[in-house]
C-alpha cells in the first residue's frame, strides 16, 4: 500500500496546482496507478495495460463467429473506479478526450457507457505512456479517419 504522507514517487509526473480537494484526488489517482502498475517495463506495450486493468472486451469465439461482450473486469476494481472519475473530468476539461468520447458515442446517447469505457481505456494507455517516458501529458489532435 502506498503511504500518501511520504515523499511523492519520483516516477509520477506533476500536474499544475489545483484546489486542495481536487489536488488530493489527483494525487490519489496517480499514486494508485503507480502502485498497481509497479514496473512499467513488464508490459510490452500500452495495450497490455488496458488488459491488466480489465478494460478490454470478453471474447467468445466459436468456429467462424467472434462475439465481443462486456469488459473482462480483471484487475483492481478500485483503480477502474478512480480512472472512471478521472475520465469524466478529462472529458469535461480536455478537448482531445472529449472529441474521442463524442466520436465513439456517435451522437447516440445509448452508447454513452461504451464511449466511457473506450475513453477510460485510452486514458490508461496515455498514463502508461507518460509513466514509460516520464513526460507530462500533451494533448495531441485526433487522427482523421478516412470516410469509407
């Protein structure tokens, strides 16, 4: 368990200061993520981090049929809860995450939860990349998908 009273973990990238309660929640999310991931090099790529936290769909394959179901929910549920909170905040405050969320949702309100889980998966991958590189988050523009 991570003791939040100790000096901060050197691998955690600092974010700009914010009001005290929000700052404590951000610190809790960062510390919890680092505690669960531990050594980032044990993941070959950032997709494996999403699988580790159970944010990938179950797969039921038989013969020529491949059915993707609900998320696997492997890994720590407390981390999924914290990432869910962080994702809602990111959707509200970051244009890149908001655009990704809206792109997945596709103007259909019944796809809101699907879009949230996809955005959570994207956020976990971004956090893994930040931990791997040691850099702060920089929003990048979304890639344009060709119309087919």
